[in-house]
C-alpha cells in the first residue's frame, strides 16, 4: 500500500524515480536532461525540434480545380475536309477539331476528342 503525501516544495539532488502515475499542477523546472528509456532529450535538442517544427515547409500537392467560370460566346465553326483520318491512320488534331472526309466511298464526320485521337460517324448522304 502506498501513501500519498502532498508536498509544497520538493527538491531532489540525486536520482528521482517515479513509479506509477503523477499529476503535476503548475510548473516543472528541469535543469539537465530528460531521459526516456535510452533517449536523452537535452534543452538544445528540444529547442532545435521546436524551431524545426515552426519553419515553413514545401507546399503539398495541388488540389482539384475549382468550379469553372461562365462559358464564353461560341466562336466560328470551321469544318475542313480531311481524307487522311482513317481507322489505320489516326492523324493529327487538337481536342475539339471537327472534320469530314471520304473513306472507302463513305463520308464521315470526325471529331477530335483528345489530341491526335478522332471518333467518327458515318454520314447518310443518300437521303432525299
């Protein structure tokens, strides 16, 4: 059985071993090192840690883009004839480009959906 004795002032000049729980109300002044197991924390190493933690760091990764603004007015739509866009020859182009062309006797409408990548829709040209 342990006895709890309140102390107003406690001075230790040798080794002070605390076994169990401790509650400290007020200040604890330590002159020397704090030893936690095999880790020695000096006043200088503590100050270096606090200094390092409070230094500005490199920014983190860029977040997702925010909401887009209002769409501007439409521009002129120009559709060029391009007979070189086939399934075997993707061709060049920028996203949003539109073209039409002849492939194996059929006309197609082409839309560039990603740089250099086209989709196509066959045009019905025999309706009347």
